[in-house]
C-alpha cells in the first residue's frame, strides 16, 4: 500500500531508492540497534539494522492521536493552559507561521473544510517561500518550518489532494536538504553537536511521520539514525542523571532529547528511552543558585540574560515532568521558565494539567551524578542564604561545549566565590576563538590542577600550552557511542573512586567525592587523584566548608604543579591564607582559604590577574572584552583573578591539602584550621565551638585495611571522617573504654564517619 502511494504522489526512481539503501547501510556500519520494549499493537520494522516503529495508518498521528483530539476543547479551556493559549493566539496574530499552526489546531477542534483548505494553501505558500538565510544556524528556522508543514499535512490530511501531497513532500525534502546533517542525514555526530538537536530528533522525524504513507524515505532515514545512533548514546548516558554540555547548552540540548520521548509515545511505541532519563533535569535543580542563575559549566550563553532574571531550562524540564509525573521538576520549571514561542504549541499539547508542583525543600541536600559523569553537588539548603558546592571528576569528556575541567570545583555563597572563569562572548569569545581555545575551554580557567611541561604540545592548531589536561578526542565530537567508548579515541578522562554523603541522607554533615583523573592528562603525569569533602557546618555564621586533598605524581620532577582557585575579585593573600570577597551587585559572600600542604617553606601562594592579566596563560593574556556597561547589566561573571598554589621545590610527588570556608563579609567569622599529621595520613581539623570537624586522608590516596589511631586530646566533641578505608566492618574504640562501636565501610564510600569525645580513638578493621 505504501509503495503504491509513493508512486501515486511522487515517482521514486530506482536510483533514488538505491541511494537511500546505501545511506542506511552507511549509518548502520557500527552494528544493530536493540529493539525498545514495544507497546501492544505497534508494528516495528528493521531498516538496515535499526528497529523502528511503523507510523499507524490513521491521521492525526503526529504529536497526538484521535483520543487526544477529543481532549482539545477541554484543554483550550483549562485554566492551567490559559497562559499558553493566550500566547498562541497572540502569536497567530503576529506570525503567518504561527497562524497556520493555530488554524490547524482549530481544524482538529472544529473541522471546517473551507478554512482547512485555506490553511493548507497558506502552509504551502510558506514552505515554498522559505529559504536558508545566509547567517549562522539559519537551518534551525528552515527545520522549524518543516514542523509547520508536517503539522498541516498530518492534522489536515483528509483535505489534501494528490497535488497537495506531492507539493508538501517536495518542499519538505527541499528544506531537509538545508539542514547541517544533510539529506540523507549522514553528517555530524549523534552524541553531541548540531545534529543532536532538532534537525533529526524533531524536524525530520516529524516530517517523515506526516508523509510516511506517501513517501516513507524521510522517516526511515531519520528514525533509523535516531534508533541506531542517538538513542543508544542517550540511554547510556542518562544513567548518570546528568547532561554533558554545560549550564546553557546542556539544558537546551536535553530539551531536544525529549521530543522523541513524546513523538514516539504518541505514535504508539511507548517510552523508547531508558526511564532513568526522568532524573536528568535534577542536575539543573541542584546547580541553580538562589539568584536563579546556575553554577557555570561549559560554554555559557545564558549570561546574556539581564541580572535578576532566572535562567531558562527550556521545555525539557516541563516535558520530563509531564511525561514521568514529577511534581518537583514542574516546580523547577515554573520557577525558572523556559517555553519559547516556537515551542509553545508543544507545551499546549503535552503539558500534564493535573500534575501538582512539589516543593524543592523535600529533596536531599546532596546529590551524586554517576557514570559517565562523576559529579557531586552539595547544598546547605534551598533558601536565599544557601551555600552550594560542585565537585567534578568527569569520567568522560564529550567535547563540543564541555570544557577540560576534570577535578574542578565551584563554591557559591551570597555570591560566586570559587568560579569557572572566562567568557563565551565578547571581543574574542566566539566558539573556537583564541580566548576559547587557549583559556576558556582549558583547564587553566577552572579550579583544577596544572602540571606544566614547557615542551608539551596539544596536537591541534591554535591550542597553546596551558599546563592542563589533554584535548579529549583531539577535541573532535564522537560520531557514535561506540566511538566515545573506544579507549583509543581518548574520551575517557577519569574514574570515580568513592562517593557518598551522610550520616543523614536528607541533610548530610559530609559529602565526599574522590576520583582518579590521571587519564585526563598526558604522559606528563603518572597519577592524579583528587578528593573533595564538603562539610555542612549548620552554623549561620560559617555555614559550610570544603576540604580538598590532591596527590599529584609527575613523570618528571621538573614539571611544576599548580593548584588553582579562580575569583571575581582580587584575593588578599597572607602567608598560607587567602580571603576572597564578592562585592559586585551588593553581594556579601566571603571565602577563606587555608593551605595546609605543601608545608611551610615549600609552598608558593600567589595571585594572578587584574587589568591585562585577567586570562593569563604563561606569558600571554588571551583578552576577551565586553562592551561598556554589559558586565553591570548582564549576569556575566568572567572572573579576573586566580590564586595559584605551587610547591617550591621540584619533586615527582606532591600533596596539596586545602580548606575553604564561607561566611558573610559584612560580619565575617573564621574558624581556626589545623593540619593533622599521622604516620600514613594527613587531615584538616576545623575548630568550632559547637563541635569540631576532622577529615583524614591517606597520603598515598589508596584504600587501606590498616588501623587508624586518632588523638583528640584537648578537644570537645568532634565529627570525624576517615577516608581511604578498605570496605568491611570496622570497630571504633576509645582508649581506656571497653565500649565498641561497629561501622560498616562500603565499597562505594570507602570512608567512616563518627562523632567522638576528647581522647584517643582507634579504628580497626575486623578480619574478613
């Protein structure tokens, strides 16, 4: 039947069909995609190795089915949807494209042949007049016009003549050829990049579904590539409950992922995704600051928004909330916003009007985002004075808009204190600019570690030596998941060694993340292990602290090592301490740094920055200026200073141990911090009147079954975290006491937490 319709509408010569077969074969060279769990009554076909659902013979089938059409009158009256209905009506008065879509929707509600035929005529006229503009990303506009054509074709299908159908198919294929992925869609990657946005996952699949009966080629090509390449990559990465393209592109590109979720479900195929997808937007829940911005990550374009406006999460959070029935995500979407005019019709069609928002206060304060990411975010609360810390290992680097920031951290409290620095805009901020290639994308712009080999080259033109991490995948996007996972391609950059928080999982006292990031660097290093511990101090004056321990072993003792801390304002350094204030826009945060290792006499603690040195890379400032006044109007936080901590003497192995605490600069308090040294361990003791905190690490950063003896003489009650422990049952006993406490150390955490009074304590592992 489909073959006969194909010939009735548009001749398909053998040459064209052979080309399609050749393209599909090319796309499937990496193997056969698995078949998702099929919904009853849905047919699936194999297209050169990919299983794809067959569009049902009825119309409408794009974005909604007849049972959903019956609900449209009630949705048009639903109070929850009234704002979007008003918006659609306003758009229809202003935009011919929006009017066509609105009129097509009205036809479904109340069919009128005369109005429907007029809508078809206007839609065809729009399609024929649409050309690819000579500007960057213009194919997004031609792709969105494909959606308009597909809506009219599918929703008004009973009114189409044979000539109409042929005209629509011709124009939709013409517009498909304007897309960066090409048509047939063989170009660019399916893991990230522009071909991982709308052009395949919404625009071509939508048009293909609409015209499938008359011309199945576009659907088979687009859906075939989606199920073969896009879906396996996403079903793998969503296990980490996060996204890899940063604070701006991440939320943007994840939104495109949610279109196939709804498109194929409404087609009758059910959920084709790994259901762990529902947790991805929690990354933005946890990294949203009290001012509505997000902790910086990757290439940030949301900084163009005026200060005071919350950062949009686009529609992905809403679509996820509605599909999976998640009231917490609905609350986040309502708080942040995100539906653009081009997406308003989908909000109308897919928003769950019965879903009730749930407060964020019900969430645990810490959250781990697992493999392939290895990230942790810890907070002290959800209110205006919350302290927030982000810790990253980066098990994989996905390139594109992700930076070389394995091992980086950020801290926010009443202002951005420890920041990702640089700009994705300005005089030298465009993608691929000298500022991006040599500073913004590189490790030197982040709170991570450098190992400077003066002779190191980074293997790609335009990339200088920042002393940081190698170019993962040679900074080329992985085409498929198989390419990303291939060890020879170099996208693997780290391994999480330990993670967890407690003892209360809802409001933890400690949050721990540890990882080996050796693979993020070149052969200039033999080992780089970084351990983070965030402490919720439950103190209104000093609400939180972070302890960071690093073991760095270079392949040559002459390669100098640097510990970095980036700031917006000039830090004040004195001996082994530094003070970082945040005063812009009347912010009141303060970060206090204590350096415990390298030891006195073998450490250099300095600052770099200020006019002409804001983005300094070993002798060159990769300047990136903004127009006058923009820093004050926008939410830009480019930074201008950094603290560098470096050992004074060359050595293969160096240890860094630092403690950072946050307070309010207008009535600042500082907790005394002391270095604690045991035979095999080092740690940081924070002295506070309502209970001290001690964090201990092994010097070799390896897990050990050996006993640990801790002298807490002269101290009051102390919360102790002992890291780098072998898993098993451990016994805790105070000297002179017969009482024994048992502590189970898990493989996942590799650490023990306990509260102890003054005295000497011994922690010993039971024999297995």
